[in-house]
């Protein structure tokens, strides 16, 4: 092959290759035009948001809930506990014949909720949260962790009081509400740390008052459909004014295990009396007058007791009731000016007081004669602690 032919072949190959590369580049530009940088003119687009005008009931409701939570949140704490549980382990000897057991201590870390009830650092929680704990700490809403010591507890209501070692730090206390004035159907807000999720808020309603579910020696629960789960125990139930109306308890009942939206709280009026006694005396002394009461069947109320719903069923010797000369069968009309229709009504009024307080009973005697007597409350035997 002569030299001219070789040069011609090389030239033609170069031209064909150049044309092929040029074609591929044009196709790439058509497929990936976004890779090219272009100048974007200034945009006039802005998110559309019209000014709010007029009233909005839903917005007002939402703001009221948020305001109440903001008011209380700094008073809600996490309670961390360290407990030791003895666990039994089954063992087998070296030859595999004889079984025996050994007991091994096992450390358990627990967590619950609480609420600051006094600026000096007193915290109220549920007794079952700290029962059996060998050590405990309180975590404030801002994350500050402080050690705490047990002041006292009351098993009958499952309540306990701790004292934070503040070191001079001021503790914002919750504002107490009147749980007796709470109405069925009003909004209830629960705050706590369910499943270790600190500062969780759930909103519901007061489903009922005066509930007894047989998990505590004394019960007068506020029932709510606000979610209260494990870790919520000891946390506050508040109203839309940001006032405490109950201390949540997450002790399980059959209804709670079925997850049907039922939870219970100790009323704040009772909790406040229990806490006051624990702080001042180390224990809660249960008051009584030395008499028990019986709910009259409705079919007999009009005929036998002129409409009265509750009568004295027993009077104990050497008690305020016996010294006042009270007799069984006497109808009770009112206590401290409040009409009563059941034994639970009387208990609620008495148990919201302290030993040494006075209480006024209005009785109906024979011939529709009425008698009012003031009694001094004494300590109920066997109910302390």
C-alpha cells in the first residue's frame, strides 16, 4: 500500500470519528438539559397567606389548651428510680441430676411522672412509682437532674411526696384547682412521660366522677378518656385554666388492659390534704367521726326516711359520734351545708379535711324534726400510712 492511500484512509477515519462524537454530544444535551447552568430571573412568587379576621372557635379552643399546658409544663417532672429485685434462677449440678435454685439480685430502672406542688421543692407522685426504690432522681422540664428524698406516702390513695434537693434553685409549683367543682364532660389534659417520652400531652374529657374500680383501699377517682399509660403515673391532670384537678394513676385495671380509653386520677382536693399532712407530719392521718353510713334503697326513701338517701348504720364507742349521742337509723340530710345522697358523698367531704377540723352534720329525727351538730374529726384507727 502506497503512502497516499494510507494518508487518505487515516483522514477518512478521523472525519467519521469526529462526526460520531459530535452526534453523541448533541444527544446528551437533549437528554440532560438540566445540567446546563442558566440564569434565573428574580421570582415574584410568595406563599399565599391571608390575614386572619373574625373569631374562630376552633382556634380559641386550641389556644386555650396550649396556654394551659404552657402554664403547667415547668412544674411537671420525670422521676427516675433504681430498684433491686431478687430473681430466682434454676440450676443443675455438674452431673445433671439434682436441681437447685439460687437467688440473684437484679437491678431495675424505672420511670414515672410527678408534679411540683410547693416552691420549696416538694413533688407529688404515685406511691407505686417509687415503692421499693433504693435511689431516685427528679428531672425538671428543662433537663436539670436533681436528687430527691422520700418525705412520706399513703398507700390508701397511692400517693407519695418527695423533696428535691434544690441547692437554692427555685421550683415553679402547680396551681391547685377545685376537683369537687369539676363537671363531667369538661376538657381534661394529662401531662407526663409515658414510655419515657418526656413532657407528653394528651387531651380528653372528664368521663365521670366518684369512680370505684377496686385497685386501692380508698377510691373516689376522676375517670377520663385522656390517654394515661405506663410512665404517666404521678403526673398531673389539669383543666383548661392550667390548674391541677387530679394525680394520674396508671395502675392497670381490666378496662385499661383492653385499651378502651379509660384512665383514672386521684382528685386534687383529696391529694392536696394528703400532701399537706405528709409534709407537716410525715404521714397522712385519716379523719373520721366514729360512725358508718348506709345507702337507703330508693324504694324505701320516701316512705321510711322522707326522701333521705343515707342513714347512720353504726356508731363506735368513745368516738365523736357516740359522745354527741348519735343513733343508728338517723337520716343524714347534709354535711357542711352540702346535701348528701350517698355514703360516698359523706366520705368525700370528711376525707377532704384533716384531723382536728370540724364538720357540721344536719340530721332528720322523728316527726321531721331536724338537728344540726358540729363534730370534731379524730384520727381513724388503723389507716395511717
